C-alpha cells in the first residue's frame, strides 16, 4: 500500500504531507482543495507511468488546464518550478519532479529518482552477481554440486526476487490510480465502452465488466448481488443471455412487483442503485485498480445509506486488498467510520491563512464514563473538528 504522499506546488497545494491508511475520507468546505489533492496523486501516478499527455491526464480524472495554472499561484516563481511528489510505499519510495516550459503545445516532463538504496536495479545486480559467482555455468559441476549450489542460493535469492516482485507490484498499483466520479448518464445508458478497460472514471465499461465477471469470476459477481441487498426492494439482477451484439442492459428484479413483472433494466432504475452497483463492482473485481479515489462518494445516496455503505466498502477494501481515498460533503459518511481502526483515516481539509490546502487527521477521543459519545457527523456540524466555511 501507499503509506505516505508528499505534494508540493500543485494548484492550491503548496506543501502537504498525507499519511494514508487503507480507507481514507477527505471532508471540508467547497474549494478547500479536496479534489486538488486527488488530482496531484493522479498526476504523480501518470508520471510514474510516463504518460503525461493531456488525454492521459483527463482520463485519470484530472481537470486539465494551461500548465501555468496547474502549479500553485501563491508566488509568481511557482509557475516556473516543478510539481513535486514523493511516494512512500511499504518497502520503497520514489520522488518525482514534473515540469513544463509553459510554452504553446509544450509537454509535461518527469524526473524520477529512487530515494533509497534498495531500488530494483540494485536487487537485480546482486541477483546477477550471485548467479555468475555460483559455479552453475561450470559444465564440469556434477549434479550433486549443482543441487548443493541451488539449495545454497535459494536461501539468499528467494527474498531478493520477492522484493523485486513486490516493488514492481507496488509501482503498478500506484501507476493504475484513477479518480472515479460516476455519472448517471453513463451508468443508466451503458454508453459506448469500446475504449474503456476495465472501468472508466464516469462509469463507462460497467456493463462489460459485469458481463466478464458473471462468466469468469462468478463468485465475485454473486458477491455484488449479495451486497446490493442493502436496497430493500432489490431481489437480484442478471445479464440476459439472449442479447444481440449491440444491446447493453441488465435485468433487475423488484421483489414487490407482481409475478411476471419483476424485471426492469438500468434505464428505469433509480440513481442510488446504479451508483451502488458501480461501487461494489469497483471494490470487488480483480480487474479494477488496487489504489483509487472516489470523488463525492455521497452523490445520490440517502444519508443513512451512506453510513452503511462506508462500513461495507471498508470490509470489501480489506477483503479484496484495495486502498481508497473518498471525498465527501455529507457528514453522514463519517458515522460509518471506525476511527479506532488504524487502517481507517478521517482527514479534514481546509485552507490556512495563506490559502494553502492543509489536512488534519481526526483521531478517536475517549468518552468520559457515563457520557454518551457525540457522533462524528454531529462533531463536524458543530464545528468541533473543523472543515466548515468560516465566512458566514
């Protein structure tokens, strides 16, 4: 997992360090910089994959504008210095500088520097030296000597190769980061999905993903159905087997409808159901990214449903090894968080007196004996933990 991210010189983020858990919630006033934080991470992700063209940035959920406005505007000098990101994983860390000449049609360029000695090239070099010095290339070695050498090497080579694979996996996890903000139109009409693999940031590709899961990972498909039972009228859904090539629809069953009329498709479904279906597919599928963000997780959802959804998504994140950052404006989301679990983080986002985006982690506080604890949503609305507008 990504343990820590340091961001400098991106939009409203002048200098910020985020310590992340598995499930992270950002809450704060409009314009405080929540989305800018997500975009900065996505920008670093694009840099790690060396895909910094505007089309790649937009596809990750970044609001692309002129390069000069992608940097912090607190000082004129900022427009000519790099955007900086430092990413700390479980066992490795990387430092990115991303710059642009601010000229017409100029591209973003990255500089990537491993910040410790345990980088991949070091491991591969050591592995190569072990093999070359082992004697295995000596044709005169008999079988017993070779077996002895292999046994000796296995104790030293195995952990080295495991570290290399682990680092490559961490790098890929970060490179796949996307900011999801599903939209009703794409979820309801199952818009053209030919260019989306496996799931687009607005909901493109959901029908294809569900179709693949129903055939190749039926246990995951069934898990989506089971979690959708959170909706009281829901009684299952299926993908018709008689669809023609151009059709994209699912059959959703309402347990309250008369026999023979229980089914309708996504075009008639309410928004909340479609959003839940998207979220559960995203968290459960093995084809979707391991590290991602969801902007405005509360969109189209009832406040009480938000509480239960966050509890479920936290369980799914642990079960399916996902790491997520949510943004929200709905304090009900906070009541679904267990802050006694260190894998769950609540970060209140605000802007300081200079306008710089900053975050504050909210940790659980002990409740005096005999007193009723104040819900996090209430603490937020009363202004106890910050994150509310201050100008009215």
